[in-house]
């Protein structure tokens, strides 16, 4: 077995169930038990505080219980204490590592985010945050070599209802943030609905109701690993259309949608307009910059020029970095260490990390912070969308994906990018943007274009994604034609 294939950036992901033609199961109970033992060995090798105790939770995936049982078995065989948190969210599993009631050295969440029903995987945490790519490679290497801790007596598994503690954490945060006259029910009179996509985010309805909110119209809050209604993914068009319709039909003040394991989210305004991607970044940036004037806001590479202008207008500094939520979060941490104040790191996918919340990408905490702001604005007769009224949205936007038909995908892709960086400025009105931390970004200033494009290498696939935005109708096609002409020498690129 090729253990390296199980690595997906800073996570482990693979096929856990039969049922999809051509996809062979590679995350079996035996593989899972070996990974568990390797994680315990990794914690000991790195002298992580908390002894050999760990916490574990799952999302709603069908294979979750089977993999959890195997993981617990493997960890217990090493002598570890395992706190079984049952169905949980990824952010809650991180929070177990900073909890003082049941100290643990690390935690694991069994999830594959929004991927199809047959997939599953593992996310790992210590109190320093999520493990890095190198850490995952080390754990998989230990498991593959059989470099595992010797069996040891004394291991045990204890059930722990940590989600109740996590929900209380969110309730207390909203109460203290709103400071309503009715302290215990600060959301009384507000109608907020939740779309959990049959993932593990249905618990947020309990949070809202405890705070006095009306939640009728919430949908798909029952966990179901078949995901029968829509993909639990704030980036999915069908999912967003569904929650937008639910907000309008129920006449709610606000709608919330989570991904499967609740580390991503988006919201919907009372008129059914979605607030995700650039608009979501602008909204939370407006809130954060009011609290922390001058803060840097780190985003991924595909954010718009309008967002950059918005952040600058609100007194912030936009630091456009690379795709990948860990890349964005780690860059925020790096800037703070260098003395550049950064309170927000957010990717267009909905992964949002706030400095006040351990720089953890927590979809529920992001929503809680926006709900606090919505409740404050309500007292003034204002709405959340008032905060982003000045955000300039592009007239057109699209993504085109080039498949790289070459055995040496990364080398060929880099050759394309190097060529583009050298030749793009020869096109009239085009300027290569610098500094730029991923791919090649080009500003297109001609009157019939007025936009930009970014060509980059995919993080995981043999693909070059191309993002284009324009402030002019027909501008995307104008930019596309010129760019495709420029890329003609590269006959191993195929539009997917």
C-alpha cells in the first residue's frame, strides 16, 4: 500500500466505503488502527504536553463509527486514554486540546469535509493548532514502516459530552458580545435559520434557541451520511440556492449554512442574497477592522481587486497569499510573530481564522461573531449588508481549469507560469502584479477588460486553475481570448 497517497495537505483522506466505481477502499479499520498508534507515537516523540490522552470525534459520515472504533482500539492498545466525543465538529475537537477539565495531548476529527459519502479521513490537533504537512507525512511514514509504540496495558476509552461544553462556549460569547437588556436571551425577536446539510452542524440550532432566537425553517439538521439533500458545502451552488430559498420562504432575518464538519460557513441575508467568498471576507473584515484598526487581513490568492480596495478603505492592509486554508492561517501567525498585527486570516472557501479564537478555522465561531454584530446593528435599525454596501463587485467572474497532459505535471505547470510571467506584460494594458505569492496574477487595464486574472498550479490535482474577473460586460471573453493566444505554445494544456 502506498501510504503517501493518503496525505491531502495537512489532512489524511481516502476511500472508506465501497460503492463508487473505480475507487478502491484504502482507509480500512486496520489502516486506521495503525494511524492511531502512529499518532500516539508522534505525540510522545514530540513531547506534547497532556500525557497519552487524546480526544476523538466524527462528523455524520457513514464510515465514521467504524473508523472511530478502529482508531480507539489502536490508541488504547498503546496504553492511551481516549475521550470519545461522539458526533462533533472539527473546531470543537481542537477546543478539547485547550480545555482544562480533561487535559489531552492531542485530538483527532474523523471527517472528509464536503467530499462524497464514500470518502473519509482524519484531522489532527494539539494545543498549538492543526498539524502541518510535515507532521502528517511523519505519521503516515511511521504507520507504513510499522514504527509504532509497543502494546501497553492501562489504555482506556471514556465517553465525553464535549459538544455541550462547546455549545456553552458559543452561547456565552454571543451573550457577552451583544450585552442585551435581556442578557440571557439577546437574540429574542430575531429569526435565524440553519442549514446543516445533514452534517454535524445541526447543534447550532440549540445555540440559537438558548439565546432566544426563532429558528423555524431550519433544514437538514439531522445527521445523515448519505447527504440526501445537497452537498454540505458553502461553495456549492445547489447548497447555496437551497438555503437562500429557505430564508426567503421562512421570512427569516438571517440564514446560516455549514459544511459537514463546521469549519466553514456562509450566511444569507433576509432578501435571500448569499454572503460568501469575497462578500463574506469583506463583512468579517469590516467587523474586525472596527475592533482592531490597521490590522492586516490575510486572504488566499483568488480574492478580488474590489475586496482589496474595501479592506484599504476600512483602514486595513490586505495581504493576498496562497490557496489552502493552512497556508492562509500560517501566514497570519507568521506575520504576528514578525510584529505585524493580524487579527483575521480567511480563505474564499469559507475557512476563517480569528486571532481572538486561537487562529482556528471555526465556521460556528465566525457565524457567532457576525450574529453579535447583527444584533448590535438591529438596535440601530441597520442590517449586516449595510457594512458591505461599498464593496465593489465584479461585473463578471469565472474559473477555467486546464488539465496538464504531461507526465511531469509540476514541472510543465511551472514552465507555463514562468513563460506567462515573462510575456504577459507584452500585451498592451497588461501588468504582472507584484508582490504575488502564488501563480501569476495580471492586471488588465484596457477599457474593454478592466479586470484581472490569476493562473496557478492546483494544490492537489494535475490542473492549472485560471480565475478571471472583469468590471466590463464581455470583459472576461476579451481577456480569455488574449490569454489563450499567449498560451498557444503549450499544447499539453486542455480546457476541462
